[in-house]
C-alpha cells in the first residue's frame, strides 16, 4: 500500500494553519516532514494527525509549544519503550516522572479553564440581564 503525501499548501488547507506555522513547527522539530530531491516538504497522514494533535493541545488545552514538544516527545518515548520492549530502568523512570509532570500540568490547566469558564458564565449572565433590562426600557 502506497503512502499518500501532501504538499505544504494542501496541509495548510486541511489543518487550517498557515504555511508559515507549519514551517515554524518544523523549525521546532514538532513535525519532520519528508523532503523531495528538490527539498519540497511532503507530509504523510501521520504528519497531519500530529499537526492536528499539536493544534488541539494549543487551542483546546492552552499548552505552549514547549509543553507540546515535551508531550510529543513523551509519546514517542512511550511508543518506543513498548515497541522495543525496553528494560532500561533509567529511561522508564524518566518517562514515568515526565508523564506525572504532564498529568499535573494538564490538571492545573483544567482547573484554570474551569475557573475561567465560571467567570465567563457569570459575565454572560450579567450581560444578558443587562441586555434584557435595556430592551424593556
């Protein structure tokens, strides 16, 4: 089965990101697309999945790109540990500690987002009440 590849313009359209953003993600080594002999970027379905994962971590969960890189690197390490059935205790312990830190970070962001959500709900309620009062005048 042949792997389908996409040019940067196509990936920008598919993901809703700019070509500049995709290049920036590559500079940060968040994604590493294949290159043609003429150095054109070619993105696989897996690359697009990773880009959408990055986008989700940034937009939905509010992670900065450094945190995103840590998460993606952890996921790669995690896959590698199980794929290679590594018995390297140092690597496993390092991964365990990093995963625990990321869980804590996610929980903190969830708490913060929950507080922000409540503040917006209160503001929305007040604004709707104000608007209703203005219409009744």
